[in-house]
């Protein structure tokens, strides 16, 4: 795996890696992004999550650790639902207390073909 990613866990034949350090600031937006690579025999997919920096103001006690736990739960759900085809890139934004899937957000540049 890439040296920028750390192994998080194995799940149903898939290895899940988090890009270090977790959520990172991104230029030109008031939000942070974390991404996971999911690898299995014959496949690789990326799953990215963004949360707005204003979310903790609306949801006191919200922590990045909890958001990473919720993101990992979403990744395992995608595996359970067989929604990670090879070379796919799925993106989610934190809205109203949950991660919601979004298509082609401005904060994510696709790299897998």
C-alpha cells in the first residue's frame, strides 16, 4: 500500500486503509477531507468523506474521531452492499448529522480510471 496510508482493518476479504492523518484541511473551502482506499483480490476503490468546519457548532461534542468511526462504518456498509466496484470512487459529505453520498463534488478530483 502507499506509504501515506495506514491499515485500519480487514473486513469480508477487503483491506481498508486510511490516508494519514485522517481529516485534512483543503485549500479554498471551509471543510476537511478524509479518504480511504479499499483493496481486495483484483480490486481497488477510494471512498472520501468531507465535513464542514461549522458542523461542530451545530452539533456540540462532535469530534473527528467520531466522524472517522462513522466514515469507517459507511465503508463497511458499502462492502456489505457490494457497492464498491473495482476502480470506483465514492464521495460523501456530512449533512444533518450523517454522511450523505454526493456525486462529483468540487472538493474531490478523481484519480482512478
